[in-house]
């Protein structure tokens, strides 16, 4: 019972975070009206190289990614909202 409740809390928090990213970060992109499933498939499930050092985390995506422009706009909007 507790494991299911914890899983439900994690799923609920993930939905709330993804909804906030859509509302704040993706408002000027093609994904402004997208569902959480579409955002997950188009933005989060991509191949990337993640390098972790002591002070920073670098994410390198492929230059041919079709949603690259939307990633940049979302990053800038989330940085401005911070």
C-alpha cells in the first residue's frame, strides 16, 4: 500500500512540474498547447550526452534535433522566470 502511494506522489509531482514547464517555459513555442505525454516524447525522450564534473553538468544534444529551437526558447524562458 505504501509503495503505491509513494509512486502516486512521484507521478503527481512529475505532472505538476511538467505542467509548470509547459505554462512558463513553452508558452512561446509550438508546444504551448501540448499534453504532458507529448512534451515527454518530444523534449525529454531524446538522446543526449551528459557530462558531470565537480561544479557543473553539461548536456550535449545532437545538432539535428527537430525540437532544438523549442528547447532553447524554453531554457531562456525558464531562466528569465527564475
